C-alpha cells in the first residue's frame, strides 16, 4: 500500500548524511582527489602530436616533387654532375695538386711558383710537365700528386703516340681533338661554363621579364599597350644577324655575349607574368590594400608578384635549357664565346669537321643531350609540384 506521510521527506529537504561522513568521498588510500586545473582558453587539453599536424604548403610541394620519381632522380644526378664540374681544376689540370720539395709543401692549383723555387733557372712560372722540373723535384726527395686527368682544357699534348685527333686510350680516356687537347677535360670545363652561363642568363633575363610583365599588367592602359608593341618589334629583330654584325666590330668576350643575349632573352616571361598580374590586381585583398593607402610598389611586391611566381618558377628549367642550347648553337657557328674558352658547341663543330674521328661529335652530343634531358625532367617535376590541383 502507499507510504505514510511520516515516511515521505518534505519537498526541498536535503538528504541527511550520517554523522562523520565527509562531504566528498575519500579514496581508500586516504588521499583526497585533486581537482584538475582549468585549461587556458584556446589551448587544447592535450598537445597535437607532430605526425597529426597537417603538412605545410612547402611540404606538400616537396612531396609532389618527390612523387615524380623521374624528376627527383634527375635532380640528384644533375646536382652530382654539376657539383663535380665546379671542381674542374681538381679533376682535370696540367698542374699537380700538391708538391713536396725540400721539406716544404706547394699548391700549384692555388698559387703560382717560379721555376727558381725548385732550383731552376728561369723566373717564369714552372712547367710541371717538363722532365727537367720533375727531375729537380724528385732529386730533392720530393714528390707530386696529380689530378685524375693530368690535362686542362687548353693543354696540348705534344707527345701523342700518333697524329691528332688521337682516339680514346689509357693516356686520353675520350681521345683528343684536332690540336691534341684532351676531350674529357674539355667536356668538364665546357659543361661548367655552359651551365653557369645559362644560369646567369636565365636569372638576368627572368628578372627583367618579371619586372616588365608586372609593370604592364598592374598599370595597364597605355603602358600595357606601349609595352606590348615594343615587345613585338623587339622580338622581330634577327638575333643571329645582329650578333654577326657586332662580332665584326667588337672583340668577343663572355660579358659582351651575355649582355647581347640578355637584351634578346628577357621577353620569355613577360606574357606569363603580365597575365597573372592582370588576374591578381582585381582580387579583393589587392583592392582592400589599395583602399587602405598602401603604395603600388608595396602592393606589387608583397601581394601581386607572389601569386605570379608560381607560374614563373615552372618555366625556369625550360628557359635554362633554351639558354644552354642557344650558347651551344652560337659556339657551333663560331659567333659565341672566344676561341680559347671551353665549349660544347666547339667540340660539336670539331666533330663535324673531323668525320674520321667520330668520338668528338658523339661524346659532346650525348653529354649535352643527357644533361638537357635531366633539366627537362626536373622542370616537369617542378611543374607538378606547383600544380594547385596536386598541392
């Protein structure tokens, strides 16, 4: 049946605890449970592990670059080969790396020593390939350490066993050219000069092209119209004929040739940068920056150009291959670097003039083709890395 009124507690009355019972239960070990301190606002209760954090944009782009295995391995091979050519004087030289004479060390690839330093007669630079100088050094109990290839790019071997061009042998691993110069030494020095020249030409022409495209795209109007007409006229000039005319007036050198090629190569990136700037100048953040009174130079440098650089960087490897090919073509025709400069194009020309020495043309052709192929593979991987659909 129902409970009596005496047994039902009054509404709102709290349940009484027996005497001696604490307000909060105490664990069996006698320690009172501690209340955890509140976490600051905005800070997670537990730190996010490093592996769980999303990758940055740079990490995603590097991952996309490495996903292209062909381009990734091409980059590694290219860096090894190009890095080795930077030490061409250590790999191929007609001077020893270290000379020990009368208890002293000499480093001919770094400093110049006269023949009198080793007991000779002449005050001129010592020719370490002469047997007289070698006997002077050995007679004092000294020794010499030679590079792996004891020939520089301009060293003529007057002691060839046969007429030049001499075929590949243990003395010259890839043979000699028609004057007795070592082909392998010429390839090492020529590769370094060609790629350094191409890198400088690509950098200078890209800087000028990016600046011209940014000015045209951001200002627009008459500036853009005048710039486009100037580019059309300038691009129509015959570069080869201009070089032929100037070569008959000015003595050819590296800086003169670099200046002429920069004057005709800066237009490669103008169209790409101009199109990107025309698209980016109407973005909301650019309009907001202009409304806040930010200068045009700051807007272009900090807000517009970074968006245009993504499309620009993907073109740089292909511009580099074009610069190297242009220099090789001019050297092949005889309007490039001076005659005493190492050049892949000049080796190709010697192969054409000496058809009975096929190693001259084949070696230079395969070297140039392999290196340019590596650069193209790197460019394809770089294009995948900066593709917004992949990153």
